[in-house]
C-alpha cells in the first residue's frame, strides 16, 4: 500500500450547505497554478457506478433503511477509491475530495443511530484502510446553512434541522479526537476568498511537512 503515499489526500467535510464544493474547486485550481497534479472529486457520485448509487441514495423514492444507506455509501466509496483516488495518489497527485469516511460516521452514525464501530469496519473494507492526511471541517451552524440554501434539496437534507444538528455536533467530536488531521475553519458570514485563504495556508504548511507531492508550491 505504499504507492498511494507518494501523493497527498485532502478531504472537505461539514454540514450540508457549508460550501465544500466551492472551496474544493478553488483549492484544486490554485494547486494546479502552483505546479501540482491535483484532482477534484466528491462523494457520493464520483464515478459512473457512484452516480447510480447517488441517485438511489439522495432522490426521493423508495425508502432506504439506515443499514442499506450505510452500505450503499460504502459501495460508492469502494469504487471511488479504486477508480479515482488510489490511481491519482499512486502517480503523486494531490487528491481533494468532498466527503469521505467521516461523513458516514456522522450521517449514518450520529444522524441515523448506527454503531460507529460497525461503520468503521465496513469502510475499512471499502477503502482498504486508506485515510486522508488532511481534513477541513467547514464549520457552519445547520440553521444558517438551511437559511442560506433555501431549504432541503434531497433525501438527506430533508431530514430536518434536528438531524443536521446531530451531524454537526458529531463533527466536533471527531475534531477533538484527531486534532492533527483536522483543521476547523469557521465560514458563517465570511467571504469565500477569506475561507479559501485559510485553506491554502493550511495546505501549504502540510505539503511542506510532507515534502510536496510531485511539485513544489510557490512561496
């Protein structure tokens, strides 16, 4: 498994509506400007199989049990790791993903009540033990996120504010457990550019410690 460590794996986490997609896209564009091979991807739906699974998971339709949801997310992640993430890391790229295993821990665990250890075991199989080296938590109170986005747009967002608050609280617990991996960035009321500046500073620091990933960032 040593091949993937030539690259660098970054994830963005946070409640729905916190701005993960915007920040991930901006970061990847900037990394490319600095000479890095950088890949932007996301979950669920970052592969052809994943797009089908995303439709089943997020579209309103037939009910999905908590265990089935967890397993579908893990299946999406297994394909994502095999098809997108590991090959990019093996060639030395910086991979930036919107969501990874932490999302399952907080959404299907804290949100739906599944045991965290079971979620970790299933995802250890799905990912082959792969974990991000740096995770950003874009911290936004769910009530503010719902107001900003104008309400729910898919099955998971439609579970309401109480569910989203349980997810948000669980994220904070994960930060406390692994402070070396996580970087918390408050986003409420802040311009996108200011949030991105915080992201870039943290990435530069971590890449320098890691010795870069087939490229050297500008000073």
